[in-house]
C-alpha cells in the first residue's frame, strides 16, 4: 500500500520515524510551518527554520524514498504580535520559489483574537498575491468551532481566493459539514486526546463522504503518532470500507488537492 | 429519531469489535469521577466538570450525532474577539458556562 501524510512536523521527529513511515508505505509528506513549543526571539529564527524546511528535511526524507514538501508562514500562536509577525512574513517571499514549497500554511487562529485575525488576513493576502495554495490550522478544543467560522469568513471575504485551493485542517464532527458545505477541503487530524481518533475519522467518512477530505497525523513534538494514517487505513479496512475508498482519503485526495501546485508531482 | 445507516458493519459486529474498548473507557470515566470525589478541595466550581456532567446526559438521550453535540457543548459560544491572547496559548477543553449551566 502507499499513502501520503499531508500534515506532519518532521523537524520534531527522529530519523527512525522516517524509516518506519517508509516501511508502512508512506511515499510523500507535507510539512507546514508551526510553533516550536516556544516563541522564537527574532525573525532570524524563522529564517533558519524555513531553511531547515526547504533544504534539510527534503534530504533527510529522501534517504527513505519519501518526498518532502512544505508550507511557510508564521503560525497563529506566534501571530498574536502583528509587528513581529509582519517582520517574519517579509522574508517568506524569498522562499516561495523553492522547489518543495507548496503554499502558505498552516495559517489560522489559536485563541481567536483580533491580533491573530490581522495576521491571518495578511497571510491570505500573501497567498493571493503569489497565487499560493493555503493550509489552515483551526484552533484547539473549545476555540475550534468559533475559530473555524471566523477563518472561513476571512477567506471568503477575499473574493479572489478559490475555496477549492484551501484546506481547513483539524476538522471534527462539529465543524466538518460546514467546511465541506462552504466548498473548502477538510483535513482530519489523527491526534491523541485533542483531535480525531482513527475510529472517529472512519465515522466521519461514513457520515459525510470521502470527497474533498483527507487524513493526517500532524505528528510533532507532543504525544503523537507518525503512523496514525496507516492505522486509520486499517480501521477503515476492518469495517469493510472498499480499497478504493481507503486509497481515496489517504492517497488520491491529498494528491488531487496538493497537485494543484505543479511542484507536487507524486505519482 | 434513528440515524442514517451509513456504517458498513452490522450492529452485532459493531458491538463485537468495539464493546471492550468502550467498556474500558467508561470505567476510566467512572474512576476519574471517583478520584475527583476522593480529592480535597471545592467540588462545585470547576466549569470543566460542569461541562462534563452535561455531556454525560447527551450520551443517554437517544438522539443522533452525540459526538457533534458534545463537541458543541464544550465550545465557546461567544462571537466577540479579544484584542490579544494575553500570554495564553493553550485551551482548557471546555468553556465557562453561566446562568446555571446554560
């Protein structure tokens, strides 16, 4: 079997994880820029991080036959300071021509503040200006429902952004229908305690269909599982989902969405 | 109200496959509540426990979309945006309810 993990933070994972993912059938990953667990002290910290994402990680992944692609932004947790965020955003265009950059992400909201919304709108403008795909982080737990709606409103306020070029990630049962109904793609994150389990992801596919939806691990520096995508495939298989449906949510759908960027040429 | 039959497994097979896993989770929840009772301190004021109590009622109401409705119950229902996060990056998992829990 082959699969794509379209959202995983490999800078926080060991090389063993690359090996195990390759053994489980992973052929490509995409890595959004995110919060490192602490606030970086200067935009130069992001410059080095973007170099790591665009230069070093693709080489580490290639050792195991995995294609590595990335998304760039300043994440919502550090985006609550618009002045600092704008300094970071000013260096992003220098990286957009790199061969493994797919777009702007993971942008969005964290605590649904006015400051975060200002920075989100700036990112949407950056994506529009450079005709980039967008990968959206939706807030955690009690902030998710409210934040998801604010994010979709902000994107829709920019009439030139096609929702079919935007993936709203970390959907759960209370947000997935509205995301799909408004024309966006939806990502289900298989993450212990705070997001979906493989079982709930399979439930969501059964209730809302397998169109414009993918599964990802969002594996990072927290307690998380870089093999959660193949585990969700196994869950779907044991329930009796067809091989075509399993392939669709774990390979074909990511390839279709990501393939809107010509650099994503995974076959 | 009955839910649309979208699960490809029979009810018997759902029970065979998942009963033990969810039996264990239910006992974990019971043990957590017991642990809370056995701990020192005020047992009336925590909004997370109030939300959890409301959520357990949803489990038994016989209506569909329990997971969605519990997630909504734990969600911030307001529409106002604070200016900044005031140094808070994390989330607590529930939202402080007012007016007797409504």
